[in-house]
């Protein structure tokens, strides 16, 4: 569990920003590209998920983290919440392209 928590927290913190670019207007006319960047903070685990151990390995489903998100620049929604839910598998024995103990 500690290894999964570390991995999730590292993944969320390694992606310090998210970018969004509008594709065009409702009429289909192109718009000037705008890029917004959100900084993540106050990360917390909402759910440790559910675990199932099988002879082949361990499945984790529903691990959920959340963080506050604050945009920089001129954007219509400067504050928000980032939420990520994942599922993972770690094998009990070496498998093709996934050694024992890896996620």
C-alpha cells in the first residue's frame, strides 16, 4: 500500500500543470489558441481503492487522489479540483514486460 501511495503521489506531483486549448468556436471558425496552466496543491487520498489478490498478482481498483487546481493566465475558470482514479496490477511472478513487484 505504501508503494502505491508513493507512486500515485509522485505521479500527481510530477504533473504540476495541465494544459487546455480550445479547438474552435461553435460555428466551427478557428479561434486564437489560448493555453491555460493549472498548479496543483493540497493533494490528498480520497480512497485507497479495493484490492484483490490472485495467484497471478494483485489488482487495485478505485485508488483516488484529489488536489486543488489554480490556473494562471486569463481563463474563465481559474480555480478547480483535479481528481484522478486509477487501477493497477502488480504480478506475483515475472510476466512479459512486467517483472515481479512492478506496477
